[in-house]
């Protein structure tokens, strides 16, 4: 049986025009993602990984090419693709509980259904004691838990995560990575996870897509065949880390050179 | 050893130091007749006048009215009530007009472009400059005064509402869209609450302007209210009553501002800038 790709990215290019200058952010990206796959987009800043994620989310459509989700072309954002932002994007005027319930209220679920789901999620993400708090009272890690719970509430088969743990300290980060893996294994969601941390991508992903710096292309598509939980001190882990490190460094140095050239360019 | 309670009391007492010194100087200047007491009456005289202005003019008579009605029958209370009534009505009318328009202008670029030129022309005209026109249109009494207050409250609320809607962080819009929010939900549950800090700032400025305008309006278009009373006192050369009236105006302003502050804190208890109790 041939499984239909859950997310199919075909010949996707994206050009941003700022005044007279045109920047090619993505160039001819082709990528098929299977249901339940955990894919990391890895690369230095400016490699278009967030642009690609936003295109899948439907926030900014590609200038050429098309993205299919479940066989349907992406035209707008929707609750079938839950998004977790680096900046959390919780609604500060809603309590933790109301933030999680918001998506369910939009779907006009009954009070009882909402209460039950929100209760279960609060427990799963260890947020019970904070249900009546406002986001401003929470730490970064707690806020990101709420944001993950908000997406899980929707039961969306796809989770899009844009450097979700980028602003957290390393301990909290590891904690949430483990939590995310637990959730992923339990619900078998398809995850696209943007990061610039090589270690994070190896720790989490089935598949790591290394992207090039401007225009963003797929430099390498690496499968990670280590069982979870992965040990960052193992030889296998470190070999892969070294390999990916070289690939990312090449792009990083191109990035640095362009930064130096940029002021004299015009 | 330092006692924190004592330190706190000391600090509070320190705050009274300058006002007390000033009052003492004022009292001395006036009783020594260094300054003409007609022009600057002693604080004790002002206080006495204030009390007289506050209290009912007639003795309490249970046959004629209840105690509560009697205690609130003083001239000042009636003046303060009249002024407050105008501020509240004018402010509410101004807010009811400004809020929907501001929300629409902030959310929709075409509506913004349609109304913005007119608003930019009218906005720099101080509400006070509308006095002659308002008397011409509405005669004397409450209507012209309330009209002026409406104008005074309208523009700050309008401008802040527009800014509030326009400054809603795009990330909330994106998050709500990806959760599947419809236009209506987006507006009512995301844009409106996100804009509340701005809107409330506008309301606070609006009330402040309304309070300035009411005093001026009462000096010209009406024959009661705190503003009218101090102008009337000038005609009789009652400088003690003028100062007592000013003092009352200050107290009413303080009360209004405190009320707005409470409302702010209540509505914005989620907001980062405000301490939670």
C-alpha cells in the first residue's frame, strides 16, 4: 500500500519584494511528509525555514508552486494545522483555561465537551494549578505549555512549530522537548518543527531537512533512525551532530559573508 | 534598629511638611494683613466658607425632609451633582459616538480614509472654541454645556480607539486565524480586548477634557454647577468662596480620576503593566 503524503510541498518558491529589492526566500522546494512524521527544518536564520512553515500554515502563500494538505491545496490558515509560535501568542486577556478553550468555542462545542477537554489537557500538561491565571503570571515554559495545549485542544492532525523553545533556558527546553515527544507518540501527529539548533533537531526528529541560505533550498534530507529517548552523549548522536554541523556551518558562513557584503552592495 | 512601621509613618508625615509650611505662611500673610485679605483670605476663613458651602443652608426639620435629603441639600452638593451629571452624560454620549466610529476606522482602511480628513480638520479646534456656536444652536442651560463636553470627550476616545485597533499585535490575529476564528469572533474576542488599553487611555483623557470643559461651559452657558458658582462668587468679591469652590472642583476631579483608575485596573487585570492585588 502506498501511503498518500500528508503534506505535499511541490515546486514552492517565494519571493519577497521590499521596494526595489527582491529577495528570493524559497526556491523550488519539493517535500513530501508522511502522516505521523516528525520533521525538523534546520538552517541558519534567513534560510527561509519559517517562510516555508508559514506557507504550510497558510499565513503567507508561495509565489509559485503549491502545498497540499490531505490532498487539498492550502489557501488560508485553518484549525487542521495547529500553530505554535516562538512568541507563544497567547491571548493575554484570557486566562490559561480560556486560552485553551478558545478554539473549541470557535467550533461551537458544548460547554460540557469543552470543560472535559480543557480539564484533560490542563492535567496532561501539568497546568491545573494555573487554570485561572493570566499569561503574564506564567514563565516562558509554562506559556509554551499553554500554547501547545491550545493547539492540542483542536485535535488537529498537524502541528506546526516555529522555534517554539527558542526563548527558553536549556533545562526548561529539554523538559518541553520530552513532553512534546510524549505527546507526539501518544497522538501520532504530523509535526513540522523549525529550529536552528542542531542538537534539538536530532533529539526530536524522524527527518531533518537542512536548508540553504538565500534562496532557501533543500540542501540535505537526513533520516534519523535512533530510537527514543535519544542520548545526546552517544557516539551515533554526535556523529550526526558533526555531519549536520558542517552542513549548517557552510550556510552560516555564506550568511555572514552576505551580511558583510550587504552595506556595499548598493 | 529601624522600625518599618515608624519609618512609613515618618515618610507620610514628611509629605505633609511642605503643604503645612505653605498654609502657615499663607495664614500669616493674611492675618498680618501683609496681603489684602479681600484678595487672599486666610486658609481658616476659606475652610469655614467651604464648610458653609458644603452644609445645608437651613436647619434640619424632620417635618420637611428626611435626614439624608437634608444633608445633601447644601449648595455645593447640588453644584457638584449638576457638574458631575453634565460630565457623565456628555462623556457617555461622546463615548457612544466615538467608540464604534473608532473601531470601524481602525479596522477598515476605506472607512478610515473616508472620515480621517474631516476628523483631522475638526480635531485641532479646542472644544472651548465651540462655545459661541453651541449657545447659538442650543441656547442656555444643559444642552450647550453637554454638547461641549461631548466634543471634548469624543476626540480623545476616537483617536485612541483607532490607534488601539491599528496597533493590535499581528501575532494575535495570526493565532486566532489559525484557530479558525471568524471575522466576528476575531473582532469581538481578539481585536476589541487587545485594543482596550488604548481605548481606556482615551476614555481617561476624554473624562479629563470633559471635566475642564464643564467648568468653562458653566461659567458661560449655565447658572448652576461648580464652574458657575466660582464665577458668581467673583462678582460679589467673595474670594474665600472662589478658593473654596476651586478646592471642591479639585476634589471632584480627584474622585473622577480615582474612579476611572479603578475601572482601568479592573478591566486590565490581565495587562502586563499593572500590578495585581
